[in-house]
C-alpha cells in the first residue's frame, strides 16, 4: 500500500483528515505551495492531476520556469570518519563515491 501519487514527474504524499473526512496532499520537492484535497480517492487523484496541470499552466502564463522536484545534486555534511569509510568502500567496489552513493541510495529506497 502506498500513499504517494505521481503525475508528470511530480509526486505528493496523501493524508487523511478524519475530523474533516477529507483526503489532502501537497506537491513534494518544490518551494511553491501547491496543495489539493478531495472527499474520495478518485476525486483526489483528479485533484492532484489538476493541481499539477494548473501549476504548469500558471508558470507558463507568468513566464516562469516551473520548479522541478530535485536537480540530481545532493550536498551532504557527514562525520569525517564516515566520509572516509564510504570513500574507501567506493574505491574497493571500483566506483566513484558518487556512483557508490547512488547505488546505496537506490538499494535503500528500492529503486
């Protein structure tokens, strides 16, 4: 079971508010606050698609480039000892640290 919707390379986590009997979500990975809600699951999926389409259309009308969720660049600050251990593991695996880290992250998220 998943609570993630994906459409046109945008994703959103969906939640349920029992007090208001309402499903709701917000597009993840962009600073612009784009949210949506609905009473039923089919309506929620449609509302999510509409929110993404509206976001893209609004950006086009404003002459603004829509934000894309994530650039592919990941900057981390980690313990120097861990950094050394991961660099060594990457070297022993015959990979760059970037390649090794990507492989580890893909495995961790099941991608």
